[in-house]
């Protein structure tokens, strides 16, 4: 697959970023208070989930023995899980009243933009199921969008 270097690069970057987030969270654990827990879960956890989703997609796309149909089905599953998780994050932000205390950019990056990104992963999975070459570009765009969302750290 021509895309091997792309998946290796973006997957490696996300694995490194997940590790750095865990280091930062463990160092900062003493600073965070109980009242900050809802905000941390609403902002830090989605970042880890998005980076992990990218890593999982890159690993799936790099398996040499997969068929287009199997890869498409697995990508659709990853996208569906991400979509459900994004809806849960939005519900959590609304439930804890965090939405009123954050600006529009944070609402966009942490709660709303993941939804189209995961829909793109699902669309890429369906496209791969149908052996459509443009689905690779859709998947790459979704991964880049998730990487950008995970890299936005203003709300944490």
C-alpha cells in the first residue's frame, strides 16, 4: 500500500503524544482538585481517545494481510465507537454545565468537530468495503482532523 509511510508517521506521532499526555497528567495529578475532575474528563480524555483512535486506525491500515472488506468493516466500527464517544462527551459537557464556561472554539474542537471526523472514518470504511480509492483520501483527512483536534490544548 502506498500509504504505509503516512500511517507509520501519523501513528507514531499519536503514540508519542498519548505517552506525553500520560506523563503530563501524572505530573499534574497533585495540582488538580476534585472540582476540576469534570473539566479534565471533558477535555483531556477526548484528546487521549482521538489520538488512540488514530493509532488504532493506523495499525489496522498497516496490517498486510487484511482485505478491503475487513478493513472497511473495522474502520466503520472504529468510526461508530468514536461517534458514540463524541456524543457522550457533548452530553457530559452539557450535563456538568461546562459548556457555559468555555468559549466557542473549545466547544467546536472538543465536542462538535469530532462528530464529522468520525463520520468521515465511517465513510472511509464504507468506501473501502466497496474498494473505492478515494476512501483512502477521506480516511487521511479524518485522521489529520482528529490529530489537529487532539493537538488543540487551549481548554485543558
